[in-house]
């Protein structure tokens, strides 16, 4: 391990982190020092002192095949040497076109247009804006309300926060957010709401299959199907946020396939570039796209980001999608989930464990009892145990939920290691109470 400036407290630049960096979702007053990661390969991260950690949560659910996959690295460097980036307004390039063509082919039917952006939040912003601007173009100005699911998370920009469940992250931002109604994943409740707000709703947005940030909570396919039916009955747009679930994570290429539905707008990011580069895409139907076609420039979709359709991101995304198909990644995730879940069996009889569940390649343990819930006491205890216990697995709980969701290259032995680390962490926190 080459650590020229390393000492017993970590590399010298770590002091700089303390001095000038502000980390996401981090309470700098009490959270431990960040792990100094020097390199990564496959399912493993290597810290500055040479210690290796299994990336059991795919670096916030993005790393699809494994870190630094040679095929993706090759696609990246070949593209970088040819064309790094060019603005996508008034210009175009082959990687963006080829990737868009493939996305239209592999996503649910009816999605014919691809709008690129940078990350999950911007993919959602594009979908929200396209939905409400389509209604405006049609002269329906009262449709200003979005309908979302309780527990939903769609990102941290203002539109995405507005449709996300404010509890617990965005509660104090309520005055700055636009109107969204929230219902549980219950078709009767959704139907009643849509009836009550008839003529005022722009779109329904949901995470089909699994609500990630809510604690890997399953969203039943039957509910997603009903949501599609209710949207159709009212002529409403259905936005599927597959930022987390896309590219095989739930065992099918897209979670919408589990419900056998096609949304009007589909948000993709994270695994779109194999998790290597920031890239996102919002797919739309021809109906939505054509609402903006006009001789009148004022009807343009006035939206764009500097790095829209980044050429290197698109080239890597295209190669990643080839790998997803050639290596049957959705099926591999299914096996990975099964392996981890089977290693968690002992936890099912633990009284403090409320649920052990699996959706595709995601296996989760939820702690319950009187102190259940996202901001429950379990959260800090789980986090602390994840960091302190002498295992070599990087885990990061979602409140009272501990989960494993590693990249597709993870071996069976590594899955067993993840499960065993999860069991140790849960045993540690439940015996401490
Ligand atoms: C379902 C979903 N939508 C949107 C986002 C936001 O993505 P990003 O963090 O890339 O902005 C996330 C992030 O975890 C997500 O899980």
C-alpha cells in the first residue's frame, strides 16, 4: 500500500477534509471521521491504510457491476480521448444517440424520448416539469398538485423534495415546497384522493417495486398496477422513479416490469452509468414530447443542464447496458439477494427484529418494537456497530433498517460475509438494550 503521507491517524489530507469539506447527510458535530478511501476494485474498497471493505451498499446504490470494471474504464478512456463533452443544445453525438436508442428499446413500451441530465434529483425535476408544463401547454392551469407516496424519496432539489415525504429530512422546508398530496400504497386511498382532487392533479409519482430511502420498503406490484389504472381513468401522468431500482436491482431490468405497467415518464440514474459517472435520463412518451412541439418558441421545454448527455457518461452507460444484458445482471441480483437473505435466517426469531425481507438483490432487516421508525434509537446504534465491529463489510443503515445491496460482481462467499456482518451488527445492538 503506497501511503507516503500516512500516519496512525490517517493520511495527511484527512485534516483537510475536516477543515474544508462538508459531507452529505452528515452531522459533522457528532458523526465519526469519514473513511479515507484510496482505491476500489470489484466489490471492494481499499482504505488508505490498506484495509479492505466490501461495498455492501454499492456506494449509495449506484455501483452496478463492481468498481473500476475494465470494460467501463476502457469505454471511458476511449470516449475521453475522442470527445469528452459538448453541450447538447444545438449539438449531438453518437454515444448519446446510441444510448437513447437502447434505452427506448429496453424500457417499458411507449417511452420514446430521452432527456438526459446529471443525477437522480435532476431526472425527477425533468419529469415533474415535463408533466406540469404539458398540462399548461394544454391550457389546464389548475393541475398544480402532485400525488406521491408516504415514505417516498425522490431527491434533494426543491421539486424532488416537494414530492418526497418531508418526514424526517425536509420538515422545516415546508414553506418553500410546492403542493403534493401523499397517500400510503393503498389503491382505495389513492382513488379517493384522485376523486377529491379531480382536475387539480398533474401526475402521480412513485418508486415502483421498492421505496429505497424509506428503508427498502416493498411497493406491491398490485398497487402499482392499480395506480396505472387510476391514472389512465383520469388521464393523469404516472411518473416511475427507477433511479434506484433500474437496471436489474429488483430482479427484473426495471421494477415496472414486475407490475407489467408502462409509466408516462421514467426517471433513471445511478446504475445508468454502471455507477461510474453522474448521468441521468428521463424517458417520456411521444404524447408528452409532442405537447412542446410548436412554431411558437414559447412552447419550448425550457430546461437543460451544462452536462446534459455527457459524452463520457453516455459511452460508459452504453457499455454498462451491454454488460447488463450479456451478464444477465437482473438474474444475478436475484441470486445475490437470495444468498444474503439465507444468511439472515437466524434473525427471524429475534424478538427485536420486526422483519427480514428481500426484493431482488436487496436484503433488509428491520428493527422494531417501541423504538421503531427512521429516527428511532436503533439508527445511531446500528451505525455505530457497523463502524466499530471488526468485520470487513461497509454497511450504512437507513434508520432502523440494515440492508445489503452489493454490486453484481459480488461472489457467493462475499454474500455470506455480508449476511454474517449484518447478523453480527443486529445481534450486537439488540443484546445491548
Ligand atoms: C428513488 C430515488 N430517486 C431519486 C434519488 C435522488 O438521486 P440523486 O441522489 O442522484 O440526486 C434517489 C437517491 O437515492 C432515489 O433513491
